[in-house]
C-alpha cells in the first residue's frame, strides 16, 4: 500500500490584490489551480475547478476518473461563464495528481492544463514532469526560443490552453510509478517565476517535512519578488508498498525503459502525435542514469506502464472544427512581426484570451503594407481554416504584386500607405 504525506502553502504575493490560486489536498487527490479573470472571476474559476475536480473524482475514481474530473471542471467553469457576463472569458490552469490502483499496482496519475506545474524530486534530482501550455513553450519546442529566452519573453504568460475558456479542452495525462522517497511538487507559476529549479530543488532537499518545505518555498518566492500569487503542494511517497527494494533509484535505470511504452490499446486512438513525441523526450530525461542491476519484475512493470503520457483528445477533429466554426471566434493578428491566428476576440478582456491557435511563418514583410492596419486590429475569420486562408491570400497578394512590378507591364495602382495602428489586438 503506497503511503503519501502532503504539505501545502499559498500566498497572495506582494503585488496582486487577490489570491486567485486554489489548492486541494486530500488523502489521495491533490491539485493546484491558478485562476484568471477580471474582478472575482479568476477566483471563481479556480475554486470551481477544484470543487468540480474533487466531486467528480470522488464519484468516479481512477485514472479515467481523474481525466473526467478535469473535463468536468472545464465544463463547470465554461457553463458559469456563459451564464454570467461578469465571468465571461474567465479560466484557470489545473494540475492534479491522484493515487490510483490499476492492474494491481499503485500509480500516480497526473493531469495538466495550462502553466501550473508538477515536478518530481527523485534521488535528489528535480525533473519537471508537465509541459506548459504556453506560447513560449511552443516556441521553445519549435526551436525558435531558448529556455532562457523564454523566461524573459514579454508574452511568457500567454497560455495556449486553459480550463473554462471553451466548451471542450484537451487534458495532458501522465502516469508514474511512485517510489519510496519520491517527492512531488505541484505549483502555480508564481513559484517558478521567482525561484530557479536549483533553488526549488535545494529547498525540497533541505526540509524533510512537506509542510515545512511548502511554507519555505512560498516564503522564499515571496521574498524574491512575489509578483504573483504563489501556491505549492508537496507530496511525499513514504512507502511504495508492494516491493521492499532498498535502492529504488536503480529501478528506473533499465536502458530498456528508454523506449516509451506502447499506449494501452484502449487509449491508442486518443493519443496525439505531438504529445507522444514530448513524452519520449521527457521519458528519456527522467531515466538517464545507466545502472547495471535492475530487479526484473519491477523493470518489466515499468516497461509496461512506463511513464505514459497521453494527450487526451476529447472530441473528433471534425466535431471540434464545427463547434469552433459556430463560435466564429478566430482572428488573424500580429505576434511581433509574425502573422498569428488567435482564438477569441480581438482585444479579449483577459491576458490569456485570446489564445494562439496557430503561429504562421508569414511575416509583416511578406504582406502588403496596406494590410497591416487590419492585422494590428485583428482580422476576424469564422474558422481556423479560413483564418489560415486569409494569411495565404495576403502572402500571395504581395508575391503577385512583386512579380507584376518586376515586369514592365502596366498594373493597377496599389495602395502604399501604411495605416497607423491604434492598439494591438492582444496585450
Ligand atoms: Mn499565476
């Protein structure tokens, strides 16, 4: 029987006027949610998320129950936002972790939406388990931005996914076999904004009591700036139950488990290529130490369960596209000098809304200057496809003109005035 012990702490920080973070600590379910929205909306979103999560998980349980609970949390927030103009556009991040028993063994199931994080401290090494759903993370994944540049990027707080901003959401799911001595950290971005991984790891290693560690993390982040609400949950694995193995570290070091496990067949259809490739990278990082002796039974278990990361696609692509079309909420704007398709409305009320639907490789230099005014204001299109079509047309238009002016045939006059933008479509 796996035994856990948790500690937690939260603080408003030094700058914000309200604490929109929420945390949940029960015997087997843990969560952190970081709400966003004007007035009280952010608090409503994160509180709704945590309460819906708890209620749904209690009713269903298990890994599937955890994913359902995150989806239910999304729906609860979305529905409240639809029914109340004050809450329109509110949303929240969510990381949640549950101790589940499946196929006769204890596992930690973790779900993530947004940029709150889950870290694992194992054998003194800190690893980030979750991948942020943020614009800068996408740029880093794309190789357009280094990890260091990402930490100071002006749009580092722009999320590409959050709970409550749409009727459906994709939830990242991963599973971990807990080992005695593991320490898991769930936190809002207010922690990692102020403290480096090295500082976080140092505190987690130094303080054995999870409550002490949680309090020290929060007070340390606050004293180093406290620019945002800070929330942490620290969960220790006191006992991993089934196997009395002394050197647990060796368990994860079978070179065989570098190969990501095949997805359980019933979930294969839901997996996503993007999520899968990230899983591979993360898997590799987690299990990097080569070591000789590996207890066979456990190694096989790890190979089967491995460190499975599933991107749960909730709805078929077609249905999703139709739903988005019906909402008619895409627009083409500028992200620095790159044409970018956003979901939401130009000048959305919240910092995370609109979200980036597609970053194109087309730059302002590739389109006619006369189009820049529309782009700065945000050119609305009913679907992602049509928004991308608009981008292609702008590019073709400029290319055509360049061709036309290069040959000495008379062309129709084109406007060359550059309209001056008033505001950017997004902060
Ligand atoms: Mn935050």
